[in-house]
C-alpha cells in the first residue's frame, strides 16, 4: 500500500510514488553517506527519487546516494478545506488506512478532543482535527523510554497506553495518534526514521544522525497535498534529550561525504560512531562473566559464614543442616525438625540430640547441654556424615554454592 517507500537501494536509481504536484511542496536535494548498514534508503521528508553516487571514502561510508524530496513547505492555512484521503484510491486501500481496533473508546476520545479544542465551525475540518489531536496528546502525555505497554485483556497495547497513564515514547504516541485519526475517518499511518533538531547543523549544511535520533510519527493523507506529518512531541518528559552530535565531527564527515576533506593518513582507521558487533559481544561476555563470578563469590562467602557463626546450639544445628542439604538430605515440605531428625536417625542418630538442643534454645528451654557436651554431639554427627556419605559426594556438595538456600 505504501507506494512512496523505497524497496531497496538505488541501482542506479529508485523512484517511488510522488505526492500530488502543487505549490505546497518544494524540491530539496540531499546527499547521504551511511556509516552503518541499513535495510533500505532514507531521505528528507517525502523522498521521490534515490540515485546511487560514487563513494568518496569506502573506508568510512558503507554506501552513498542522492535523494530528491518534495518537502511540504505550505502552511496549515493553505491546507484548510482539503478533504482526507485520495479519490483515486481503491476501497481496499482506503480501508487499509482506516483500519482501527473494534473499540468505541477511540472515536469517543477523538470526538471529545475535537469538541474541546476546536470551535464548532472547524469540527469537520481535517487539518484542524489533525492539529487538535496532536496538541492534546502533547499536552496530556509524558515522554519516557523507560516504560512499556502490553496488550492486556483487550489485546491492544495502544489502548493500554492511550486509555491508561499516557506515559511512553514515540512509538506509543504515533500509534495512538494514528488510531485516533482513523477512528474519525482520517486515513493515517505510522512512519519511522530519524528526527533531529535543526540546531544540530550549527550553521553548516551537514547533519550527523545516530540511533539516539531514531523516531516514529503519524501521517495523515490530505487530498492534493499527500501525506502530512503529525509528530507528537510531549510537553512533559522524564528523559533528558540526547546530546547533539559533535560539531567538528559532523563538519568533517560532511566534508568527507562531499569529497572536500584534506589529505588523510593512508592507513588511518575508519571512524566508528558505534562499537562493532564483535566488540559489543566481547564486552557483554566479559561483563556477564564478572557478574557471575561476583554472585558465586558472594554465595560461597555466605555459605561458609553460616558455618562459623557463634557456637550456640542453633548455630551448630543450622551448620549441620547446611551440610546435609548440600548432600541432598533435606527436610520435606511441612516436616517438623523433630520428624526430620527421627527419619534420618538410622544414619545420623546424633542429629536427634542436636535438634533437641536447638529447639530448647529457640523456645527458651532450661535443659540445654553443656558446651563440652554440645561439642561432642556436633563432632559425633560430623563423623556420622563422613561415614554415611562417600568423599566424592561430599566434595561435590562443598562446591555447590546454593545448597544452603534449600536447608530448612
């Protein structure tokens, strides 16, 4: 349906459907040099022709091409009176750009916005409807990239955002605007690309685009004008705007793209604005290994700290439970300490005495064993464990960093 989108890079040229010819648009020619791989070419708003160009510096630019755009320069006043859509569209195409979820809240909200924002004489004016809905989303929404929205019970993540807290990023706002436009009969779509402040030119003619400036926005088709951008830019933001690209780097890359840069060192390494996949993968691997080793170190430290706690009956009991747990001998769910001790008493008879000493301390009993007697019970239980379990199994248990988590 989107016949104005390029399907691939020009070989040597690629033409797409142009917007209707009118005095609302001005032809603008730009040159693009890609520093990273892209699936298809992009250009200034409403590109109509892409032309391959010789690459002036293959070490830096993945691909270079020229773009001819028909940029909208007409004012909103000149768009007043233009109907939504194109009379030449088929019913199938019109239905495609008007498709909206079966949720009456979209149309109800769009109508309430129009009634609130516009005087009655403009309630049915498409360009006024577009600007009213866009402004309302800007006023009511909050921008942040730190949240996401799920489909929820309705199966519609856009509804979760729009009829929820209205906190999200460009993808959420562009889809919300598109659905609101469609609900009142305005053919609309979501477009993606880049958006960067004009200030980034710093008085020059070059712009340096990075992924920090990737963007999504809504577009509405008006008869005789083509696709009109409706970009929601919320007044409230929880995130700081991305820093503008370095002015000197932007100027240098612009000169390189035009083939005007001064002599360069023959073996000079290409400029990399982003780390390559190998560097990124290596960094992530090192980071994950460091995190894993830190977690293992903490788990082992805590495991052994639990065994050198004060020599009280409860501390000795806990240490022996940890030892039994790493050997796979644990209390069952709902099993009391006394029942557990009786169940394993054939192999570890002294666990019964240690359990009684622990419970006496835990519940304030007066019949606690003498420290020497407690030490003898603990030592005897250790001997019973060594006799009942082979040394390879004990070694494997000692190397288990999380066995103590399952001790009860």
